[in-house]
C-alpha cells in the first residue's frame, strides 16, 4: 500500500473529532468519498470546525514543524482547494504558522490542559 493509500485509509477510517463539551457530535465520515477525498468544504462553521479538527489530527503530528510544501502535499491528498483548507486550519487554530508562512505546526486545542492557542509560532 502506498503512503497516499495509507493516508486515504486513515482519513476514511479515522475517528471523528471529539465535540466540545455540551456540543452535539458532528461526524465527518459523510464528508468524504469512498476513496477518501473530501466532497466539499462545509460552509456551516460547526461542520467545518469538526472537519478541520479531524484533518489536523489525521494529517499532522503534534509538535512537528512542517514546511508549507509539506502542508500543501498533505492537504492535496484530500481536496483540490488545499490553499483554502490551509487557511481555515490556521484561522481555526488547528495549525500555527510563522509570520513569513514558511513553517507550520499542529496546535493543541483549547479543551486541552495547555490552554490558549497562539496564532503565530
């Protein structure tokens, strides 16, 4: 199995992001085709947030620094509009990036004991 096939299998079989306390579960499995591609980026903020949490947890290791090219390549395996996904991940706090945009890192979520999410590395 290739790395892309492994990633696709992980995306379609991986667990959905845990909902925030008191929030209803927002499963992400129905957002993907059978081959692991994202059908469309959800417009509803709650669905998009669940998707972004899922993508961050599935595609990016905590504390590892990624180049912009690595982030783009990972997101291309999911959807053609990888720049939009990258932007949403940064705005949503799932990824932090340096001011010059050359390096990215997965962030801890606010529910975690570490607390707040910095916007810039």
